[in-house]
């Protein structure tokens, strides 16, 4: 099996989320085995999977948005065509940009002001919740890219075939 650097660049969110998901599943399986077969549990075996799962969710969401794999204004896009569809896509991307930037800023202040620590390992929640900032920052970047592509498409400077389509 060969590591594909280009695929990693295109899908790094999924690779990192996959590592966290693997850790989540592995630790949960280990915890079930030790509890029911060996009769004991590790105190940290509930905390770490939850923390890893948070990272999985937010990085996965950013990757899914990047590849247009999230549900959006799908119904409106399916019933519209041509310029109307392009305008709906543009407005949708503007709305996503505004929301994602707002969430990025709000999550930054949430994490900055957080002084809470986890119960067992005494890890700051900042290390867990920084995944929210990263995800919304990435979604903001990807929405800007989508906005630029929408504007190019609307102004005729970019061929419709060059604009990334939704994943099938």
C-alpha cells in the first residue's frame, strides 16, 4: 500500500478524522473487552473516545463541506436551472460564509475563555474544543473558494464544467 500525498492534500480532514475515529473505536472495543472479559475498566477509557469523537465530527464536517457532501438547499437546486440555480448557490454560499465566520469567531472566544478540565485525565477542554475553531475556519475558507467559483460562473469567466460539482 502506497501513501498518496496528493490524496492526503485533497482529503486531509478525512485522514485526520479517520485517525480519531480509529482511536475511538479501538478504545471502546478495548474497554468492552476489559469490562466483560477481564472484569475491570480503565478510568480514561470513556473520556478519550468522547474527545476523539468530537474531533472526528468536526473535521469530518469540514471535509464533507469541502467536497459538497453535506445537505444544503438541495430541493431548491434540484428544481431550478441556469442562472436561477447559480444565484441560489451564490446566496447559499454567502449564508454559509457568514455563519461559519461567525461560528469561528464565537468558538474562538468560547475556547479562549474556557478553563474547564476533563474529569479523569485533567486535560483542558481547550484541546478538545479547538476542533470547533479549526472546522469552522476550514469551512469559511472552503465557502470563500465556492463563492469565488460561483462569481466566476455567474460572470462567465469560468466554464460550468470547471466548477466542482456535488459528490454523487
